[in-house]
């Protein structure tokens, strides 16, 4: 590892610590915030315990405990999937959606918004590359926004107006902006 790489790694570690410390000062634990953020951005196919487990890269037990705590606090509700009774869908409650307005991560947003568009684009593409590489090394799922997936079909006749060619389901414009566990580059 060269000194530049080590410096970047140290900066990422410090930033992660700042984020987790801010989250730790609130009424929710950092893992609970991460789960709420994911659920608020995930599409209907990805709001499941197994998708959350893959996304967070933690154990099923950790996700189960996190979801149980969020359910006890009235921030989420679990529903059996109508099509597959073994599957559970997780929905944010109104209280869960509301608490995201107090997300401690928003404090960091102010610093990020000071960057120019060019800096933002460079930072985003660099971090996406680092994350994708790290996930590939660990055989993790990439996740991604539907409209950037190779299976996303824009403005099709049998869509609303879009379609997922992998799952063979119509997608609204709003759904196409959500995170999907099936995302493929």
C-alpha cells in the first residue's frame, strides 16, 4: 500500500467514525439508522430482511434484532408477502418516515453540498468504484438504482412507463429512482 492509499483509507475511517458517533448520540443506534435509510430508498423487491442483510453486509441475527427494535419503536411494520407467505416485506411507518427528518447523517450533507458539481461527480464516481471493488472482493451484492441497471427498460408500452426486464414487472418513474437488490451493471 502506498502512502496516498493509506491516507485515503485513514480519511474514510475517520469520516465513518464521525458518522457513527453522530448517529450514536441520537435515539437510534447506527445500525437502526442504516436500516431506515435503506428502507426509505429501496424498491418493493428489496424491502426484505435478506436484502437488508446483503446491503448492510451483516449477519441475519443482527438484522433481525435491528428490525425487531425498529418495529417495537413503531418505525417499521412487517407484512407477509401476499405472493409468497414465507417472505416478509418491511414498510416504514409514518413515524419511521418522519424520524428520517432528524437523520444525523444530514449534518454531513452541508459539507458535501459545498463541493462543486465537478468535485461531486468525481467524488461520487470514485467512491462508487471503491465500493464496487470492495464488494466484488467480498462477493457482496452491488445494489443500485433501477434506472442504472442493464435490465431497466425506459418508456415501454407495457410499463408504467418503465419495465424491469429481469423481473418482468412494470416500474413507475418513482420506482426507477429506488435501490434494487437485483441491480446489475
